[in-house]
């Protein structure tokens, strides 16, 4: 694990003992800290009962504590732990901030931080793959893969590649990334912020934590990202701030796991990142072909009778579904779930690619009404019915795509379970 003598003889409270909280508890204790930990789940508490004091920080005296470590899932804009920490005069932090505290004691290294509304995981995994292919010691963490504190420290010259959600950035205060990237922006998670501007400010904080001489990379696909780019450019200058233009990219057709216009932007950002770290085109270009992509993100599940089945369950909003529809000319679109908004406006420019839509889940009636003026729509309700009906109607060369534009929680525990169900149904065909 990653730890540091900086934790020694200091007291930390932890709220939330899932993956990141559990790794934080173990790293702090390994570093000599005293830890008070709590989770509402008794089983989670049991995992640290032998190494930490088990008590609810809301009911505890936090005088003398160094920080309150919270899970990114804790809504700090409305959870009472924020007022508790403020009253105690201690910062709210997360495991990424603990990693930042540990950096001075790690072998010389660099850190990449990648954020954005959509495409973070694909871009992070692609950067990891390109660095690994160039024989750079690298690990991937943050909002993807293993928690960063639970990973083995890299040798000198290594690169830590971190996917960072806005929730994680909110509770990080001193992570000066050697290269920080913002892929794109669109409204999301607004229940956690004071409007869309608050969400944008959260993402922009990643660049405020840099000293000013590290590299900053921005996508070029939307006005809000361009606005943050221009603000950072005005402060820091073109030597350190770069706009990743998809027009630079050639050869996408040869990279099977990176199709679609959204992936073109992801590719451009990833190239700008790895080149900022010294990787040359002669190194990254051959590696593009061998990138396999991520499960549930434009994942090719199967091909049957000339028909492709695509699992894009990770598309939980219209902004992430829109480029998926643009990636193929004839799509049988399985759409629906727990709606985040009452429209699919961002998808409208690509409705011409849809042969037929099959609505599922709680959004079914709403989406049937929204889509019927544009295309044939079938009220399927359940995933199995949608897949079987689409398979019966599709022709060779068509694509059957699950890209729900919705959260999954009406019928599934998460988007992974939804994608796994789609895969299992397709395999049963």
C-alpha cells in the first residue's frame, strides 16, 4: 500500500468504509496514525474493528484531529458531517488528498489527473495503456480500478494515472498534478452543487491546485470546457495549457475499441497527456490498435448474423448517449431506466442513425412520447424483451445498442449489473 511517515502520531476520523475508506484506514494505520472509523453497515465496520476505534464521528469529540476523511459518496453539501468538521476546525478530505500527503515520501514520480462529465474512464484507461506500452512504470486509480492507497508504490520514474470525479476533487486540496485534463462538461450531479456553475467550479479546482507550471489539457468539444480553458490559459500561458483538438487525430478507423466522435475527443486528450509526459507518436500510435476498451463503455459484446451488439450501459445521461448513437449509421436503440432529466435533447442530432427505439424501465412512457415523433418506438419495459425484439427485426449491418441515457436504479443495482444483464441476454441468443 501507499503510506507515509506524515501520518504518524496524528488522529484522523473516517466516515464511510467502502473501497476508498477501507484503503484509507489501512494506509493511515500503517503510517502510524490513530483512526476513528464509522460506516452505517455493520459488516464494513467489522473490517477495521481490530485496527481502529469504531465510533460515529457525528457523536464524537473531534478536538485534536488532523482531518475528517469522507467517502466521495457522502453528499457534503447537505450531510451534517460538513458542519461537524467545520465546528471542529478540521478539513474534509478524501483518499486522494491522503495520497497527495504521501507524495513527498514516494520515489520520484509524476501524477496525471483526468476529469470531465463523460469519457473519464476510457481516457484514463487509454492513457494507462499507452504509458504501459511505452514501458513507463504506471498504475491507475482514483475513480477507476483499485483505490490508489491500496496499490504498490511505483519505482522512480513511475506515473500515477487518476480518474477524478467532481466528488473526489471537492475533498482534495493539495494534489498538484503534473498533467491535469478536463475532457468535457455538461450538467450532471446537480443535486450536489449550487447549480451548474458550482459543478463547473468543482472540475476547475483540479487546475487551481497546480502551481502554474504543470501541464493542463482541455477537450475542445463544448463551450463550457472552452471557457475554463480560456480562463486557465489567461493565467498561465500557452507554454503550459493545451487544447486537445480531435482534428489532429488520424487513424481512428483502425482502432476497434475507440469508435465514435466522443472517442475521438477522448483519444485527442489522451495523446496530449502522454506526449506531455514524453511519449512519442512512434510509441503511442502502434499501441492504439491493441487497446481493448472498458466493459460497459461502447463494448462490443457479440456479432450474430452480421449484427453487432454494443453494451454502453455506462451512458447514464443523454450527453453520453448522443455520441454513441453517432458512432454507427443503423442503430436499434435500447433506452431507458431511471431518468435524470425530462428530455433527450442532446441526442436529437443523431436520431437519424436510429432504425428503431426500444424503451425500458421507469423512463419508458416518457421516452416513448419524446421519441415517437422522430422514429419507430416499441414499449419493451424489460431488457430481455427489448433485446429479443431488436434481434428479430435487425438486418445484417445493423447495431443493437444498449445506451440507456438513464441511471440504472429502477431495475438494477448499478450500471455494471445492467450491462451484465444485457451481455447475458445476448449470449443466450
